[in-house]
C-alpha cells in the first residue's frame, strides 16, 4: 500500500513539473506590445527576421483636453479628453498641474508634489465613448494639496510608440477662486 501511494505522489509531482515546463517554454520567447494593433500579435524576439511594425499616424491637433468648469474645486476637477485620431493614444492616470505666473500669457510653472515621487496607477486607458471622449477625475489635492487662488492648467503626457517620444498635452485654463 505504501508503494502505491509513493508512486501516485511521484506521478503527480512529475505531471506538475511537466505542465510548468510547458507553460514556461510557451511564454519564453514572446513579448506583448502595447498598441491596439500590436496587442493582438506576438513578436518572436529570437527571430532573425526583422519585423516591420505598421506606422500608426496620429496628429496632436486631433486631441483636446478640457477641464469641466462645473467640477472644479480646490482639490479636484474632471477633465474630458477628446481624441479624434484613427488610433487613439493610451492615457494613464499620471498628470501634472501648472500655475500661470503673474498673469503672463506664456509663463507657467509646474507645482511641486507633496511627496518626491507620487505613485500613480500604471493602467492605460483608451476606451473612448461614441464621441471619441474619455473622462478622468483629477484629484490634484492628493498630490499637491489644496490649490490656492490662481489660474491653472492640467498637463498629461502620452508615449507615442510611432515616434518613440513623449508628447505633452495641456488642458484649457481654469480658475481657483
């Protein structure tokens, strides 16, 4: 009886190791790429063939970020991103707040975070509604404290995979009174 149990245990251990090896081997040489086209495909990094990725053409003029006036408080506001590109950008929760300096038309300064490196989630959003829009609640009070009276704007950056560069987008100006 003891030999029978021993062989059953050994069999299951070998079976589990075999399943783990299959899983590791099947995922070993593949990477997932984050863009709407690339997310559906896998690229074999060991391939000697050069893989040419399709160009995704986006125009920053097709994007608008608007602070919704009826949502503005000293601690938060909602923004509405309209992205009319054929392939929209992926938006993350990360943002910056800038304050206008002395009502100068071109002078803006980044506010300093309360903590040196605030944590934002790394979720990427690109689920636009039927109007090509995406709404975010920006809780700047968590990261900067309550805003003083003044003129502000929200800055959001996206990484453009087609150009391998970050692009900054700015909202309309809003007032804290």
